[in-house]
């Protein structure tokens, strides 16, 4: 939640009330609430005066919130990239992300996004395992001599790498609406 919105609501002000009391435009109040950017200059002074705060204390609240959000995003990036451990460790796509997610669940954002990443990897692993179990019995008679198991594993790994890259791009753009699967195992 926005620092400005939180303080404003504690005081019982609407955005229009705050704009009128501080002399700032409604658009400025809305922009500060939506972006959570640190106010500067006259804007900072006007808000600090209205909230009976020292300007440096108000500015520190904004900076601490930004650092916290940056830390959460970094943790989500690490969880996503840890999935790549499946390339060298069997079931690494489950073990390392699960450990990282469980140790950083104190943040709502990390808990939600990490849960979706781990959930996808569990489903991926279950489907790949089932495919590898059934493939020799069904395909060996239809395509003798073709290493379909190896081809299937390589295609599955490639698919998982594409999902990891796509997820990393979404995280970079702070778009956390990904891997919302209808089936949730955790």
C-alpha cells in the first residue's frame, strides 16, 4: 500500500481533502499514491506540514518502503532463477525454489508469487514424470529406433527455460500476474 494513502486514510482525508489542505493538485496526490515515489521540495514540505511530521521523517518512510519493495522483488527474482538448478540437480526445480520460498514467506508479495512459481514447477515435474513413465510403453511400438524419451526431456527442459525467462521479464516489469494456474497444489 502507498505510504501517502496510508497516512492520508489515518487522518481521515480523501484525496480531494488532502489536495485542498496542502495546496497540491489532485493529480499530484494521485501520482504520489500510485507510484509511491518520494516527494521532493514543496510537495514534501506541504505534506509534512499537513501531517505534522518532520520532512526528513516523511521522506524516510517513503525510502524505507521503496527499499522493502525492491528487496521483495529481488527475492522473487532469486526464487524464479533458482528453478534453473534443475539443469544440474535432479528435482532442483523443486528443492531450491521451495526452500527459498518457505524461508521468505513473511512478505505477502513473495509468498503469493513464490507459491505460484513453486506450484508451476510441481505440476511441471508431475507431468514430465508421468510422460516419462508412459512414453516407453506407448511410443516404442509406433516409432522404433527414435529416441523419443530423450527428445521429450529436451523439449520439456526447453519449455521450462522459456517459462523461466518469460517470468523473469514479467518480474523485471513488475507485472506479477503470471503462472495463475487453475490447479493449486500448495
